[in-house]
């Protein structure tokens, strides 16, 4: 469970938001929309413990997120940034490097399980050896999210999601028990999430 309790987020040394409050349980999805991409990104940084709160508090599983505790919580998270440009040559390279990370090694399953998850996300079987330069950004987002599911991440954060297929897959992750946080400029019609934060009108949440 992630709880923001009257959280104020500071940018350039000043409080940039009104107090934000929301409780996101296991298997729930949250859409953060409105304001600017920079402020939406700051919300994600705050949840990851990379940006200290300017007021209020943030807890995960009932524990206060602090500079000391944040690295532990980040190991339970997967983060897909707005800019998904990666330095790896192929999809195989990306998966192998991710699975080798110390925080991920205990959870890496067999490759057939990952292939099944990619099929569930609508990704072709022949993608594994594909150069990353040839993969469309939204397909790459789906790949990264499927890797997060394969690694059994309990929290998934995805920025600037506007493709319906990516949004639908994120909601399927929530349906399977993952806590999902998504940012987008606007609250698109038909894109249903469990909870919302409107950064233009935070007091109305």
C-alpha cells in the first residue's frame, strides 16, 4: 500500500503543489494528470523516494519513506520513464542486463514465462533478437512492463502513457495485484483507473 498524506512537492525550492492525499492499495491503479510533465515527473520521483517531500508524509506498506528506506522500496518497483530510449543494442541485451541486477536476480523466471507474458501483451514472438533502434516506443514500453511482471514487481510506475494498449496492459497488471501509478497530461475518456490525482485541482480529490 502506498499512502500520500497531505504531501507537498517542492520544485526549485518552493512548494509547487497543494497537499496531495491518496491511498493506493494492492491491485489498484492511480492516474496522475494535469499541470506540467515536470510536476508529474516530480510526483513519480517522490513516490520512488528520490525527492524529499516538502510537507506531509509518504508511506509504503505502512513504513515511512526516508532517504534510508527508499532504496529498499525501489527494489520492489519498476519504473518506465517518459523517454524510453535505451543504450542496449537488442531486446535480448535489455532483458539480460535487467535480470542480472542484484535486486532482480532472485525474481527472474525462465524465458518461456517472459515469452508468455509478451504474448499476453500482444508482442510478437520474434521480438527477442530485434535491435532496440527498430522497436516503436510504445512497444518498448509494453516490453518493459512485461519484464516488470516477469520480475514480480509489486509497484509499477509508468510516465506519460497515452497509447490505449499500454494503458490497458497497466490496468491488467493492477487486476493481477500490482499497485500501478500512471502519469498523463489529461484524463482520457474511456481510460479507467481506480483513483485519480488532478494536479490542476488537487483539493478536489
